[in-house]
């Protein structure tokens, strides 16, 4: 049923729950996992020009840390590939899923961007609407304890 799962993460609590779910599915179905984190260049455009390079480097480092953390927690025997892309997050996730010929995409319903969407985060909503692959969205902790860290 699943040979390749793409899991998108930004290191947020909701993203971490999506990672755990994707790794569990991969373990059950003996599937490979591609872990994707996307650096959104619009976040750099929001800072003063003299800080742009430092912010860009920090965003790439955070994305690399997020995918590396997933690779470290993957159960033995699961093939994991880590990928950092730059671009609009929803577009980059959908494009990567197509390129990789993924069987499914997993992502959290809310990320570090906060409460941009009404029911789903704006990235999750756009991926669900535009991805031709099955999409698994995973909610964060219902208690709201992680909400402040995500915004």
C-alpha cells in the first residue's frame, strides 16, 4: 500500500505529531520516508536588508535541524532521505511529492506560521486542495499547550 511517504515538517508540535504518524506507517508498511522541510523566502523579505543573510542562514539551519531530527528518530530498517527546499511551502511540498512519486504526504495542520487558516493551517489547506497524492493531516495537541510555541 505504501512504498514511499513524504512527511513535511517545520519542527513545530503539529509537525512532530505528523512525523511520528508517518514513521509509524512506514514501520508498519516497510516504506521509505522522505522528510521535507521548506524554507519560505517570504520570511526573509520581512526583515531589514542588512539582516537578510543571517535570517536566511538561520531558516536553512532550522530546516536542516528539523529533518535531521526525524532521521535520528526513525526506527531501524526504515530508509530515510532528508530534503530541504526553498519556496512557497505548499507548492514545494506538492512538487516534491510528485517528483518523488510518493504514495502519500503527511503534514501537521498547523506549523510555525500560526493560525493563518480557519480550520487547517494555510499550508496544510493548500496541500490538501492541490496535491494529487493522498494527504494525511495530523492535528497538534488538543490541550493547546503547544499552540504558543507554534505561533
